[in-house]
């Protein structure tokens, strides 16, 4: 029996495996469309701190039907950038700070509406991908982060970005008075602080060992097959320099949910999956183009040159992959996916 046949003969039912923003958005969107979910929530380490831009927050609010989401969180009003050996440049910035647990979105504790031990028409993975799904990495950019005390009162509403010889650093206030997080991408945090002309003097560490994390742009080799789809940060991740990671997870969930809905309404599954693959590869290629603009002027050391080379190779690889995918045949109309040219 095909997915299309099953959709006509049984109530729609999806297994949702994992946690995070993508899972919460999928559960909400599918539930709103009348598609039941059996949600097996994953276990993830809490994100210590996250800066959510105003456009990303607006997107998340719209998708989750939560107009007051994060309205009381501490705001970031300024961004100071020190790039390519230049002097600090201050510009307006609009974002809110999220602490550990703040991404527990409305509805994430709702009971499952699906049927356990019942064959689902689709399985959506937001944590570990299905067995055999490999990951393509575009470079190798590691990071470290530590909590810090802010020495300047003005930094409570300011984020800082500073490029140095061996990488770049990002300082964000945590929302707690006088506290923040310092992220180092490239060399060890201690090395980057030693090369700093500005941030090193503005923060004080408390002796907490740095936590390591992966900032390399990466994506699954296979996003979907047969009766499963993958979305969220475990399927595709962006370099934090773009500040678009959470918005990416929301957009993926929006598209995956629309694909599942369209399939249950009788649309061709192969065409829908081809559309998803093409859109994800194109999203990564756009991200690498954006990264190229930042990394072109950050520095001239060996680390910067290696990143520029990896980004260029990744862009070429994504272009080659897109040549084997059909032109997108669908467009999002709100939360529904319809064929281009359709009058629906």
C-alpha cells in the first residue's frame, strides 16, 4: 500500500522522534492541520544561552500561534563589530536573550495525539537521523564557550563580535545582571583572548572550563526517503556567524509539516521529497554564500584562508548537487504546500 493510498483509507498519523524547536513546531503545525502525532521526545542538553533575532522571534511566534512569546525576555539593543583589524563599529540590533530552558515552547508538554504501536504514514526525525544517513561537513570549525562577568555596564544590552588572527569571538549577555557568554570559533578560547584588542578587557572568566561545540556548516546526505523525513539542527546546521540557526529549524519544520500534509491530501510523495531535498541544498548554498562575505574580510591568517577555501568548495559541491534535483514545483501558501501555478 502506498502512502497516498493509506492517506485515503486511514486517519493521518505521524511518528515524531526527537526534541528541540523543530519538533515543537512540527507537533503544533501537524496538530493544527488535523494530523495526529505520536511524539517520542528526545533528551538534549540545555542550551546555555541563545540570542534570538527579532525576525526569527516573529517567525516563531507566527508558526506557534504565540503572539506574546518571549516578550518579557531581556533585549539586545546594540551590536559592536571589530572585523578585519579595524576599529569597533556600533550599530543598532534587535534581539532577545534566551537562557537554559527558555526554548520550552508552548505545547511541548501536550499529550500525544497519535497512536503508539500503530504504523505511521511518516516518521519525522529531529534528533539522531535514521541509520545510514551520513553527514557532509563544509570545513571544520570548532568552538568553545564559557560564562563570563561583564566589566562594562553598557554590555548588558550589547553583543560583541571580534575577529582576531586565529578566529573570531562572540560575546552575548545572558540576561542575568552583569553576566554573559563568550564564544570562541577557531583556535582555543585562551588563544583568541590572547589575540584580542577589545573583548579580553571587557570580560572576566570565573574559572569554569570551556565547553566545546561544533560550528561547522553541515547537512545530512539524505534528508528524506520512503516514509521518513529529517529536520532540525541534527539534519542541517549553520555557522553561528549568520545568527539564523533557530529560524532555520522553524522553516524546516514548516516545510516538513506542509509536505506531510500535502502527501496525506494525495500529492505525489516523490515530487514532494524532491522539493524538500532541493530546498535544503539551496538553503545551504545561500548560507555558504553569506559566510563567504563574512570570512572574506575577517583576517588573512592561515585559519581564515582555510575557512575561505572550505566555503568555496562547499558552494561548488552544493551547486553540483542541485544540478541533479528538479526545479522546485511547489510553493508555501501559509502552512500549506501547493503546486506552482495552482489556484488553490
